C-alpha cells in the first residue's frame, strides 16, 4: 500500500462507500506479509513513498517469485536487484536488475555517467533503480578520464540534470572531474573494476571520499541501487507541485 492507496481508502470511508471496519482490516494487513522464508514489507511505500525492493542474491528462484508476487499484489511495480540469469529469466527480464511492472510517471532528470563499458552493469542498476523510483534517466557511457573530450561533449546532459550519478572504477577520478564542471548534486559510485592495486574498488572508494570537488556524496562499492534511490528522490523533490 502506498500513500495514494491509503488516501483512497480514507476517502471511500468518508464518502460512505467503504465500511470503516473493512478499511481497518486493509490497514491491518499492510505492514508486512509473513511468507515461509521472508517478511515482505508491504507498508514501505506508505512510509517512504517507495515500495520494497527484492534483493535476489542468496535467494532461490521460488523465493524471489514469492516476494515479487506478494509485493505486486499491493504495488504497480517491483524492482529486483542482483538477479542470477535464472531469476531474470523467470521474471521475464534480462540482466542483473529487473523491473516487474510499470514505473511511475517520471519527475526530474537523473544523469547516470559511466567511466567505462566495464562499469556498465553498475550504471544500469543505478539507471533502472532511478527509473523505478520515479525519475527520468539519461545515460552517458564510456566517458572516463583517459579521454576527457568525451565527457565535455556530454556537458549539456550534465547541465540539464537535477542530480548526477557518476560510476567509475580504476582510480575513481571521474566524480571529481564532473564535480568540478557542474554545481549539480552528485552521487559517486565506486566499482570493483580495475587491476590488482585497485583492491576490488577500494582505491576508487577512497579517491571519491577524498574528492576535492565540493558536493560529492559517495555510496558503497558497486552500490548502483543505493545511488539510484538517492538520485531519484532528489530529482523528484526538485519537481514537487
């Protein structure tokens, strides 16, 4: 149940088309569904404005499908992250991040900038998450610091965006460069892409945390999901009313 659905219930009670006891029963079942393996938070959209997301890693195909079914009964969309190929196929999607259902009408613009093609899966997770959480998304791919002219060619997208997500591995320098070009809220996502001394993304994480560009926030290594949620909420807030 989300805020619009809760408001609709209350309006039905006020109009006399729904019995108050029936509405109470609907609210009473809203907090969570008790499945055999999961407590599915069906109340999250009412609290935060966004429904629960299914983290598929470590779950069987059947467990993921159970969670998605429970959430879809109360929401027009369910985002599933870290899917195996088997889970993605069962959901009728492809890739490690799958959106089941229809995203809400978009408000605001999120630019998702990826340093290299190898950072693509994390950038895709961020982009699809931002879409599922109600923002319009534009992608800018393969614009790492080894060829800065590629980034400058995408300057118009950066200027239009309400928030920018910058995804980079290796030495993690791209967020600092972008942060020096625009005054837009920026979320940096370090990835585990890189040679040995990148330590699985630790070098990029530390570089981003130590960025000299102001206004750069940082999420955890490979956490495109967390960046996408934050970016969508910023973009939506920029276009309230």
